[in-house]
């Protein structure tokens, strides 16, 4: 992947980052793969940022959110940038963690039932775990497809540049050949003209000599 753009993050760009990061809050581990996906999603929205730039910007936003959380006052305007957006992300995270915790407690309670119910619960638990693993697998598959698409586009662009270069070289070669042929034709025409002029001069000189001899014979 090429270098990302430099400079400060714009407001729209930062909001898109928060939105994308919030959508990926669950279902994928917080590792390098996560930020590669965030970078790709930002690229789709017209922003060019590397995974490291996305990760660094997110950490800065979270730190400013944590520092300004206690002192934020919307009425006086003293509120950290994108406070509402970040608050929504972390609120959803808390709800998700609470639901997961309740789900685990519910599974533990069900384990106290008879063996049949326990078997069903374990089966459902394994099913939920399998489904939870499907989410990152789908995201990774999407990432692989997007990377493959980008490589294909780069290959097409490279082949197009090669074709344009070959076409330009071929055109320049034909133009050189045309100029050489034109110069050759001009040289040939000039030589032919010189030969014709020389022959005309020779004929003129011969006629003059014969005419002079005829005049001398009459005398």
C-alpha cells in the first residue's frame, strides 16, 4: 500500500474514522488487520491514510475524549472535539460487553440443568462461538478481496502504461521512418533534377556546336 497523505486530519475525515472504527468495534480483534480494514474503508470514502496513521489518530481522539470527559460542558461550548460521536461508540461498547456478560452468566445457569439441556446449551454455545468467528473471517475475506482488487487495478494500470509506452515508441519510430523516407525522396529528386539540368546543358552545347559548324560550311 502506498504512503498516506500527510498533514492534519480534517473534520469530515475524523468523523469517518470514528464511524468506521465504531462499526468494527465488535467481531474483530484489535490488531494490525483491524487498522488495515479501517484504512481501506477510509480510502473508499476518499481519504488516503495508512493503517498506522489511523491507529495513531484514534488513540489521540480517545485520549482527548478521556481527558475532556469530566470537564465537558456542551452549554458553554467547552467540549472536546467529536465528544458525542465517541460517546456513542463507547456507549455501544459498554452495552455489548454487558450483553456478553449476561449471556455468559445465562450459559452458566443453564449448565446446572439436566444432562440433555446441558448438551443443548453447550451445542448452542459452540454455535455462537462459531458464528462469532465467522465475523472476522468474513472481514478478512473482504480484505483479501479488496487487496486482490487493488492488485488487479495496479496490474491493469501497469499494463496500460506499457501499452501507451509501446504505442508512443512505435509512433515515434514511424515518424522517424517517414522523415527519413521524405529526406531520401527529396535527395533523389534533387539528384534527378541536377541530372536533367546537366543533360539539358549538354544538349544545348551540342546544338550550338552543330549550328556553328553548319554556318561555317555555308561560308
